[in-house]
C-alpha cells in the first residue's frame, strides 16, 4: 500500500529552529483548510517543548493539531499500515538524524521516520546545525542513501526577504515543493526573483 500524500507528520526535535516548525504547522493548517491536506499530526522529541517555549513561546498544542509524545506508540503513524504519506522533521537535530541514519527507533519521532523510510515514502529532514562535523555529514549521506531528503535550514536571499518570517519561508517553500503542495510564500528564481531584475 502506498501512503496517502495528504496525511503528513511533523516531527519536532530539540534543535534550535522551532520557528520553522511553528510556521510550517500554520502553513499546513491552511493547506488542510483548502483541502490540500487531510491530516496533520505532530510528534515531539524529549526536549522539543523546552526549546519551543524558549524560542517561540506558548504551546504547540495551541495550533490545533494532534500532538503525540515521544513514547506514544499508539500514534496512528507508528505503523506503515496506517498509510501516512510524508514526514518533515523540522528542525532536525544532528542527534535525531544520527539515530534515523542507523535505524535506532528509540522514540516515536525516530520510529515514525523509520516507518517512512521502510515504506519508501517521503521523509524530509530540515537539518539545523553549523558547522557540520564529518560524523554529521556521514549521517546525512546515510539517510540520503536510505531515501530521505536532507534540506538544511538555510534561507535564500535572491528574493530579498525583509522580515524573519520571509526568510523562514524561503526554506519552507522548498519543503512545500517537495510535499507537492501548491503555495506562493516565496519568490521563485527565474520568474520574479532573478538577478536581472535587481537594482
């Protein structure tokens, strides 16, 4: 059985970058309201809530999506037979990428990622660390070879973002592209953001 691409999991690790997760969840909620997404669920790592509270404030549950704790293996996406089609880990810590790369499903986040890989479904890892050690790079190569897409949380600037949210959206636009979700949150190269149009 192939997964339903409209059923999406958002994993939130304890890496810095909760702003990416918060904005992504807002965008996915809007996509659900437009009928582009049928289900969105969140799974938190052990330290995700602490980082979320520090960086963006509030509670992830306030965004109106089901939130699952790291040991809740009754979550619907803990098994491939449930048919969830895609997962984005945003942000993805180097620790979570390492565990995913080596098949260590020691919490629900890494179990869900393992399920997506074994079922040959979409897994996007929004890598958040700098600089990268050779261990980080080898783990990112390993997950790429296993079928994941490593998408570093690196904003682009050719569209001339003027706010933090616009810079974040240059990254999340690429995430939405790879999820197959139509959007207009960032300017596209060659259409309305080429160098030829700059002053």
